C-alpha cells in the first residue's frame, strides 16, 4: 500500500517477519480462539490478557469520542497483530475490538510474551518497526484528510479494500472482502451517515459500485482511482 494512502486495512505482520525459529517458538506458545461475527474480543477498560494475531477473518477496532460517538479506527485482517501497545504499556484496553466476520485469532499470553521478549532481540526490533510504521500511517492519514475532500477519501478507502483479498471477476470488477456499512464509513471519517450516503449514491449513479448483500462490488477500479466526489 502507498505510504500516503491511509486505508482501513494494512499488511502489518511483525510475527511473520521474525526469524523462523523465533516465530515457531512464539506460535507454539499461543492458544487459538474462535470469535463469532459480532462478538467482542476485548472491551475498553478491561484487562488485556496478551497479544493477538488474526489467523483468518476480520475484526474492527472501535473507539469513543468524548460526546459518546463511536469511531471505527481500523480493521484487522489475517496476519495482523494487535494489543502489543496495551501489553507493553501495562494498561487495560483503550478500545473495543469486535469481529466483523467469523474470525480466528492466536493469543500469546502476556507472561509468555515477556519471556520471549527478554530472550530474543528480534522481537524488540520487530515491534519497534511496527510502532514506527503505525506513526507513519497516522501522519499519512492526517495529510489525506487535509488534502482530499470526502469523496476522494472514500474512494481511496475502497481502493485499499480492493487490495486486500477481494474476489476478482473476469470483467474486472472486485467484490470487497469484508462487510462494511455506510455507518462504518461515517464512523471512520467522523462524518454523518447521511453525508456518506450522498457520496456513495453518487458513486452508484456513476456506475462505480453496487451493493451485493453485505458486501460492496466495485465495477470500475480505474475510474474509482480518479474519483474525487463533490464534497
């Protein structure tokens, strides 16, 4: 993904980048958890048991504004790791994580993490790189908000989703890989659902996308790439 494009999904997987022997030892200490769609894996304010890695499926990370509004911060996909900051800072969850689809995750208990962390310098290096990359994505997101109107930001988000395992058809269309609603998009960009609905309606009228059940079907990726919207 272009470092200047802040999307809902990314390819972060620091565990996958560890030396094979370290990675194998870490995974051997994990337990596997199945999370049904809609189920919360961790809630803001609760103790964090350890570090997670998504094996399959998607989860969304949710925050709350001071006025009580919910914010969709990011979506985790297969390979993504999360809750490291919570464990390193030795605090409770700051946010709530909820399964978007039926999901399977690995859990590395906190005590096991610290044992491995103290044994293997590669884990500290990998985490340092992950945290630096996360800061870079946050800065890119701020630049994107300042540089693009809402329609363009929605188009960039949909492009990002196209690049993460969507089902591709012979006519060039792409069925996005996760069920994301207009409310989710509004929460992510901190705007009203009605505002997002207007933008998505314009995209539909332009023949860029349609709704297929719980998923979005992108008909014209090339035109989506240059879409700028009207807001």
